C-alpha cells in the first residue's frame, strides 16, 4: 500500500471537522446517487460550535437530513436543482434557496469564485493499486467541485462502481476520509400507462437510425426507449444513463458505431437506476463518464451528428416558450441540462431538440399547452430554441414557424377539450386570422397515434391528418401542380390558392369530414406530397372522396394507400358508402378507385364518371 493509502486510511474512522470547516463556510455535497450520507451524519454528530454552513448541490437522492427543519441553524440549503426529500419543502418554506443555472456553467461558478467552495463532501470507490479512486455513478459537477474546494473529504464506499472515463481522483487529493459502505440508491423503471406510451411512440418516430441520444429519467424517457427496440446503430451522449438505455445496449441497438464524437463509446456524467445499471457500468470500458463542463457543452454536443435531445416541461405556451423549473411561483426542479442539450442538438448536423410532456395535468383538469404562461412561471427554454413539442396527441413542429403557425401546431397537440378555448384565446391577440374558425381535431381511428410511416420508392413518408397549421404547406403544394393536375382535380383552370382558401381547406372537422396527407421532411423542412379527403354527406350518410398526388410520385401506391385508410375509417364510422366523381380522361385515378371496389354509376355528366363503394351489407 502506498503512503497515500496509509494516510487516507489512518483517519478513515475519525474526521476532525474543525481542521477543515468553520461556521459560515460553503460546502459541496455529492450529486444524484452518490450522496455521502455517512459524512453528513458524522458532521451533524460533531457539529458543536458550527452554524450557518451553506450546502451547495444538485439533485441528491437521499434523506437529505441537512434540509430538515431541526438543522436550519446548522445548514442553509442552496440547491442548483431542486429535488429529493426535504429539499423542495425547505425552499418552499424559505429555509433554503434555489440558484438557477445551466449545468454546463456550474464549474465556472466554482472555478471563478462566484460560488467558492470551502469543503467538498464526496463519495468514491476504494483506491486501486495505483492510488486512484473512482467517482463512480456521479462525475457531473462533483469533478469540478473537488478541484475547486479548499478541502476534499471522502466517504470511501466498497459498493461504489468503478466507472471509466474522467472519473478518477487520486488519494493525495483527498484531505480526510472514512470508509463506510452504503448501498447505491435505486430508482426502479416506472410503470407505463397508455398516455405515456403514446408520447413515447411519437418521439420514437423522430429518431432516425444512427442518431445519438440524450435522455433523462422518468416515465416519458423510458417509454421512448421502449419504442426504439427496432432501431439500429444508436449512440449515447447524455447527462445520465438509466435502465432503458442499458436494455438497448444489451440488445445491440445502442452500439455508438455511427457517432461522430466519442465514436464507439457511450458518454454520460452520471447514472441512476436499478442495481442492473450500477452492475453494468462497473468497469465497463464501453461507457465513459465525463464532467458536466465536457458532456453538457453545447459546442461538444453539436459535434455529434443527428443529435436527439429529449427533455420534459411543466407547460408550453402557444409561442413555444418552455417552463420546466416552476409551477407558477413554486420552484419545482431546475434548469439542469435542458438548455445545454436543446442548444447542442439545434447546432448538430441533422439534430432534433424535442420537448415531450403530457397534454394535461395528471387529473386532466389543467392543460399543459397554454395560451400564456402561468403567473410566476419562468421560461427555461426560449421560443427560439424549440424545434419539436410532443404530447400524446402528436408532434408539433415549430422550427421556422411563425407565431400563427406555432399556435395552430400546438393547439393541435393539446387535449381536445381545451382546443376551442386555446383558439379563442389566441384570436384575442390576432395571432391567428378571424377566418380561422375551426380548432384542430383528432382522427382516433388512425390508431393509438395519428401518424404512420410508409416507404415509397425507398423514401420514408409520414401519413397524418391535415391540420390548420398546414395552411402554407397546402399553398406550396397547390402551386407545385401543373395545369393538367389542377384541371383533373378541380375540373377547371384554378390559378390562385389564397391564404383564406387554404386556411378553409386545412381547417377540417375531422370528426365528421376527413383529410389525410403524406408529408416528408428534408433539409428544406416538411412538405406535402399527397392529400386525400372525404366530405361527409349527411343526407345519405356517405363520404365524397377526392385525391391529389404530386405528379412525380404517381404510380408508387400513395393513392391506393390513402384510399385504403379512408375506407377503413369510413367503415369504423359506419358510413353507408363512399362516392367519388372522376374525370373520364383520368384513367389512372379511375383504376385506383375500381381496384378498391368502387363501382361505376350512371352519370348525367359525359365528362365525369360517378363511382360508389357500398360499405354496409344490405
């Protein structure tokens, strides 16, 4: 054993706190699942003569005894991220403080003496033969705290995994220590519900093969990971690693082969989960833990092509502002790494920053898509940062969208019972025109989620309902047609698609009528390539069907696919029939209808063919 080991072991059961600490000092407490509880207990037991010690920390998974009311004269809580037992209560009652900050910026707060540290209390694994301990499951801001603090006091824990990367601290950096074993806190994977699974499905549709993921902990992230089981060559550059990520690593879905930064390695700052997570990271050379200033740096995050950041929110307003650290005036969590990764993913080549949240509070009484931010709430991620917002009702694409388009996109993914009120609220501010009368409506018959992927000519297209926010896209689709297409669809030469007319065409009551489209996203954004609809004819309980397919994509099966979806939905809605009128010289469209079972009917118009598909048995 080296001299350093002997020195560390010699005082491992007794710490002379007076040698390192005095009243009014600021101490750092280890993060997440690496809270050195034995050190805290020892300090409290030997606290005679100490008072007004400020504790600085992030999320701490423990009893957090220092935040209990009986210790208010000994400790003052200053949390950089609110969470864990007693912390939220201490802040809500005014016994503690919350300091909002980006996780990537915390090391500078320590290094530049904005928050100078007198003592860092940390937990480490036992030293190896070379004298190096591992910070184990929590490197994050612990690494910078121990470098900045005047004194480092460690709890050496044999149950702490030895993680690789920049996670090591030599015993000669430790001024005092005790050896106390402590089980690493476990957080078991949450049980899924239908709403969360639907959010997970939608988010998974935004993740392409070969993407690199940043993901947090909780129901929604775990649901997303569940639906990535059939993806290929995913990578990890994330603040944290959880059970869901480990499952994908074991399946080979996550292999980091396509990463463009830290290629071949999963990169994180800490891990939280079941014992399976801690066993998997222990000594694993394929997972590397780095300090937060490295992993959370937006510039370094952006070095990963196709970077996907998935974060949550408390509420999102109709301009795209994200509130995620407070409920009104009550501070609830923290900024954390959300903005770091949202910005990094935005700068990434092919990156996608995603905000995912349920459309309502748990009891369903309050919408989390709001016309204006709740009084007292604070914006964490600005409207300029957000690209995608996802609820169980779909995906709102906000990047490059006007306020009007954003509002309509977000109303579309709000809970249906709040959509009319949200539309009325935004009309007051002239965010949408007066002629926009219909709020977005759902097409539940499409399945648990309102989007499907189809491949035509080796290209991926999305089938989804047409929505009010598609007004501009429909105009662009119209002006992409040649004269022949316009004649075939409208039976006369139409030369203009006004904003008002386009708005009327995309503002569909999807509970009675039906309008579907095929879209594709590329470097130029999302564009419409096909539209199919039926107008409900109440007097005969029927639907009149119409199609338009982009000229260059005809003959690939788009029309037949759309017609098949329309027929299936019409049957569920118990329509008596579907009807259509097609120009007699439109042979290809006539063929599509007749292949689907439509039968020609007598027609007084020589130029048109009437067709009908009975849906109910006589």
